[in-house]
């Protein structure tokens, strides 16, 4: 079943289109990676998929319904978005921040009920942040805060999770922890779209990749079919060497310094 379908989507912030006739499908239960150089339109397409932005033309279909016809709270029960950067001006506790993810299920001035508390408890456990629940958010490391932001999105109980560079600025341990968390969530049935500049991580975890270039889709396919030296040279204008992962039949990319 199609979870999301983008059909000939165009978008511009001013007069120049930054998204140009983009069409693709996210199947239910899929783990899809969007890659491409800076300025290719990756973050913009995510914002279009969760209706932060509205297409100038074309359509986005979510579970057979045009996204423009879905009520905001109903959409938030289907799709959760984790932005590239999240800043916390107020130093709320981790537990309270995750509880904010229950807003699609609450009316105006309605207090959280038993189901909301149970959903938060489940989410804290899934994201492996139970030990942080009472701590102020700004007392955590970058990697720990990222897990809290993902947990807040999960508290929406979405069917689809969109993430924009969730491993950026994280050390090796926290990159691995975040990607393993997303893999576990995907095995539980959540469809995932992740924008990632790290091509090696994208190859390791994503079943299918979309390569964006200059506002459109340059190519799409499995990591094995898409990641090759010719394509990366064409899109990234950088010479690389590619080998297979020693334990998996997937490509891994290495830079090739000039003069060597």
C-alpha cells in the first residue's frame, strides 16, 4: 500500500522553482533515504510532505487522500516530522517535552489522560531515554536531545516518520544509536523517510534511495544500484572510490584525495 505519493510536485520560495516536477512513492513499511548535495531540495521536499509548505502545483497523496484535504490534527496522527535542528528556549523536562507530542489527541484546554501517559511511557522506553525523563532538556548531550526529539514525534503515534538530518553534528556512537533506533521503529511498521548527507549511513540502513539534484530526482533505486562512482562524480562533482561493505553487499564511499 502507498503511504505517500508525490505527483509532479513543484515549489518555489520566490520566482525560481526549488522543487521541479518531483514524483515518487513511499510504500507502507518502507525505509527510504533522500540524498543529494546541498541545495538539491531535500529539506524542502520533507516540509512539503508534512504540509509545513504547500506545493505550487502537483499533489501529495497520503493513504489515498490528498494532503490538502486532511485536517491538521488528523495529519499529525499520520505523519511526524523531526527537523534538522531543534532549539529549546525553555528548559522543560524530557518527560514534558515528549508529552507535547500528544497534542493531536487533545482538545483545547484538555488535560492529558491515561492513554496519553501510557503512550509517553511507551515512547520513552522505545527511545531508550527512561533514565532521562526528569532531567531538563538542556542538560543533555546533542545525541541525547535528538533521541528526545524523535521520542516527541513518536508520541504522536504516527504511521510515517520524516527526519531531516537526524545524525548531523553527532559523534559516531550517537549516529549509530539513532540509526539503530530508526531501524527498530521501521521493523515495528513505521514508514520512514530520512534525509541524510552521510551516504555510507544511508546505504547501510535505507532499503531504497532517492538522489536529488537541482530540485529534481536524478535517480532512485537500491544502494547497490544507485551508489556508483560515475553517478556521484556527476552529482557531487567529487572523485570517490567505492568498495563493498565487508559484511554486507552494499557500497561504501571513500574520498580520493587529489595527487594520490
